[in-house]
C-alpha cells in the first residue's frame, strides 16, 4: 500500500485535529491517491493508485465524502494559517484574490447544477454556455521559494459552491447571489486574519465592485480592490466648513465628479507616468495614471469613500480602465499592481483541471459534491507545501527536453517532484520477505498497472 513519506506526514499533521482518528487514516490514503493518480479523481481510481484495488471494504472510503463528519471551513482556517506562516514573512501584508469559476458537470441528480456562461471558451464576439457548477474561490497570492523575483502563485484556501436561482425557487427561499456569498467570505476572512496584525487586501473583478461589498470590507478593515465602470457615480468629499448662508445638516457628499470619459479627453487632467513590469502579456508597459479620493454614492444607505484610479494607454492600444479601493490611503500604482496579480488565479484554475482532476469526479450526492472540488482545490496548496520541504533540501528544477528549454517552474514540475519523492520513499505493497529481484519486479508490475489506468 502506498503511503506518504514521513516528511510529508509531518507537514500535514496540523490537519489531523480536524478529523477523527479513523477518518484521518482514510484522508491520508485518499490524499496520496489524489497526488499519484494519473487519471480521473474518482474514489475507485484513488484506491487503485495506492494499491487497494482488492480492498473489500471500499465503501468506507466513499463515506468519507458523503457521511463522515468533518468541516471544510475548519480545514480552510488551518490551511490559511499554515500558508501564511510558511510562505510569508512576519508583518508582510496579505494579498488574496476572490474569483468564481465554472466546473463543467452533467447529470440530472446534481441538484445545484445550472447553465452558465463559459468564461474559457467565450469571447466578446461569441457567447458559449456550459452546464456545470459555480464555485467561488478565495486564494492567497504569495511568492514561493522556487519562483523568480516578482512572480506570484495563487494558492486556494476556501472554495464555496454557489447554488443557482432555480435551486432556491424550488425550496421557496430567496435566491442567494454571488455577491451574497462574497459577503460571507469577506466576513470569514476578517475573522481569520484579525489576530495576525497585518494589512489585508482582497482583489476581485467587476462582479464584486458593488456598494455593499465595499462598505462591508471597509468596515472590517480589508482593502477591497475592484474594477469599476467608467460611468460610476463618484462625488467629491464634502466641505469641512459649512457654506455661508446655508442652514441644516452638513452635506454627506460634494459635487459630482466629471464622467471618466470627460476626464480622458480633458487636457487639464493631470496624468502621471507609471511603468509596470508585468502587464498581461507585455513587460515594462508604460501607462498614464490619474487618481483621487471620492465618495461612491447611490443613496444615504449606500455610500463609501474610495480611491479611484483611472488608467490610460499613451499608445492608444488598450482601453481605459477604472479601479477603486476601499483603502483610500493606498498609492495608485500599488492598487493597479495588486489588481494585475489577480490573473494568477486563472492559471491555478487551469492547473487544477489539467493535473488534479477537477471536472473528472463523479459524485452525485450533494454533500460529496460540496466536499470533493474544494478538496482538490486545496490539494494545489498542499502540494506546494510538500514541495517547499523538498526545495529546502534540493532546489526544484524545471523538466526540460532537447526541443523545449523550459526556464520557469510550473505546477507540473512541482507535482512531479512530489510524486517522485513518494515513489522513492515508499515500499509500495511489497513483502519484506521477497528478494531484491522479486521486489523490483513487483514494483514494475505495479507501475504498469498505474499506466494502464491512465489510458482513457
């Protein structure tokens, strides 16, 4: 039977407190199988990968997902603390990204499935829809020891299933929107980072640029950064002194700012040059920045003080963009820099689909579905924790070939290094009474078995 090396077991020993002793043994086995398994991440394939294809009590491993009692939020809480302690320095600010992704799934028994816009295959000219589940993922943007300076990875921490509107309509309940789930995630993040004494910034796309989320993040001392529309209702802050000849309460807002389209064409707008080392596919991109502090206002109940940042391409190739941050004291260049790191989470989504088997699981029970995908997302972060222990002994190198000189380390290199360590330290299911030749022959047969399981 394949097991984790002692070094890896010490790394994940902090998670053992979130499970019962009998459940923790099953977690270790399925975790090993999820890393080693070359095919789809069904429970049966995980058991085959660790050498339990003849296990008669295989149903107990299925019960880990649909019946055993354990809390995914508690595990996410421990995972966040471990990632912060391992990959960040003392007093360093925490930057997290919040984004949603679609897991393509079909099946009439999946109650929370719906039809969504496919963000991968859709474009401005073509709309593509797919059937699946919508997940809201919270990931930590951090530097890793094997990355070059200025590079970041998004390590998933918490993943939440967002049910569609028709699911709530069948239950006769008020539908829960994506922003409602984001509101709860921000609250959870504030509770987990309250005792760390660090500045916390949360980056999201335009779907999370709402009054309520900005107000909620500002009340919890979290700097929420998002992309706004150019026609946003922005107003000057109110005057400190009461105007002469006016009575009544002090106004809560000042005059309205000119529209951003007018600021782009106005010659009196003060533009400051800024150079960004990473701008999507370009490097050392020069942009023009105009910023200020304003009040984003809709009504007396929905108004928040933000710092707005307007970006303009001097070459005219890129469309102008408007960003906002609930922390109005943050410099404009840093706001844009933190927002550009958001795209790292898209790379993480692609990696977990390609290498960790997301969208290949076949659970139909609601509880099993709500546990499987978040576990595979968190496996990305756990593999990085394993690789960190290996990198301290021997630096991880990219897998190169004669026709492809790979310079950057990707997740496939990290995963292959972790797999090699498991194979090297494990005795598989070989008997100790066999001679060396018989032991190697059995290992070869076991490897052949795994390779045949990987064939679709």
